[in-house]
C-alpha cells in the first residue's frame, strides 16, 4: 500500500439512507395519526359547537327546546357567570346548570346555598361524582354508565309518567335521600332523580344524560315532553353555561391549575400514547453487541504514548500523579524480584522488609523513596525518577 492510498472505511455508523429506511415506517404512522386527528377535530368542531346552548341551532345545541318553552310562555335567559346565576335564582325560576363538573368546590357551595334558599327548581345535567356531592346531597354518581339509552320511567313522578320512554340513559346514580323520586332505572340504578327541598317548595332534578335537551334528539321518544315539563314548571328559565373565564372560579385561593382544566380523557389518551411510543422504541431498538475490532491505520510507538502522557502531566502540574504512577510501577516490578506477590506490592509492611533484607539496607530511606510525599518541583520529580531507576537496577543486580 502506498502512503497516498486511501484507507478502507471502517466506520459502522448508519448512513442517512439507512436511518431513513428504518424510521420511515414510524414517520408514516405518525403522519397518519396527525392527519386523522386534524380531520376528526374539524368534523367534531362542527357538531359540538354550541353544545347545550339554548341559542345554538347545531345538532348538539338546545335552541329547539328554548323555542318550544317560549311558545308556552316561559322566557329563557342565558348566563355564563356564577354571580348572574345566583342573582337570577327565585321561587318562580328554574335554574339549569349545563355542565356542573366545570364548577369548582367553592362555586358549588355558593350555588347550593343560593338555590336552597330561593325555593325554585334546579336542574343538573349529567353531573359527575364531585358535582352531585356538592349540589345534590344524598345522590352519588355511579362510575359505571348504563348500557341502554332509551329507558322506561318506572316511577310515580307525573312528568316522567306523562313523557313515557325517554333517552335518559347515561350516568346512573345511587340515592340515599329519603324522599327522592327515582325514575328511568338502568341496571337497577336511576338516571333521573328529583330531590324535594325540605325548607320550601323548591326541588333539585338530576338527570344523567343530555339527549332530551339537544336539537338532534328532541323529537325522539318522549324527550320533548320530559324536557318541557322539567324546564317549564315555572315562568322563568335561567340557562347557566359555566365558563372557565368566570372570575369566581379563582377567587379566595380556589385557583385551578393547568392539569385541572384538561379533561380526564385527554390525560388518559396522552398516557396511552406515551406507552405506545415506549413499546415502539423497545421494539425498534438495536441491542448493543460486542465491540467491532478495527485495525488502526498507523502503528504508534509506546515511547510516543509515554511522552504524550508526560506532557499532559506537565501541562497540568500534576507532579503528584506522575510520582504516584512512577512509584506504583516500580513497586509492581520490584515485588516479584524480592519474593513478594504482586497483590502485596503496594503494602509497605510486606514489601519494605523483604526489600531491606534483599539489599541489606535500612528500611526508612526505602519507605521515603517508594511511599513518600510527592515532589515539590520538577527537579525533585526528576531526582525521584533517577533514584527509582537506580533502586530497580540495584535489586536486579546479581
């Protein structure tokens, strides 16, 4: 091989083409997921806009029930803050809380105290465990949803008996209130509960689904009849749409963090994506095998390595490390010459007596030479090197 001939390639690093070949499957899957998520978001943005809003004509809005109530002389007023909802509560008013789970504990306590004293009707739409505890004492949301959506009344509540079958299937409730009316059972638990107020003529109605109020399902089963009877028992209807921008949600230290505002479904979905990514990484990861032997293109003399390390020691003023390396190497070479195992070469109590007996010399100078303090300057380091070399030569001398 001539000096100018190129050396054979010895690198085992993957090329850009190899990296793309390995990663294109995962990249394509991620692109499909992102595109699907965007399409789903666009589709759902049209169907969920204005959900449970009496001003919205969207499939999930509630404008139809508001207009039917207006034909019967019931005026509907939409509010988005707790202060407005509390101010509007009155004996001749029905207060509908569209999304009770958006309220904080403090908001629920304030709202409960207001509606209890008002003597009106309160309708809670699909409240969860936290909402029922704060707004409907004696009612507990069951974590398992019912399988059927259309249910029979199976109760004596006049509004339910007149409406007949309705799409109330959703969240089910366990009731401990002694005077409660329980209707539309699903697997033994009711999906509609009416709690009469002991202090007046008011009551609280808990319903586990939103179907009877939305435009898309109002004309099915007895949904319209049940909705009109629940919301039209009083001449005024206040439709409360809780808002995250309501100042009462963060008053008096009841501030909600970022993760509190994220729906639980998104948190679980993110966790599942992380688990899927971890499994994909384990599946695609390359196991580290033995080192690949590689022939060096040039041979480096041992003297050059020693000189290079010496220069590093000198640049760092590491005389202590240099002296320790010289003494350690000398002790390792002297030990077999005086009959000491190499494992005990660095133990003064083993090496020095044997060395003194071999040289017929006092052990104290030998201790200072082989185990003494580091030299103070370069001249002392050079002198130590000469002394160690002379000692090894003396021991090797027959």
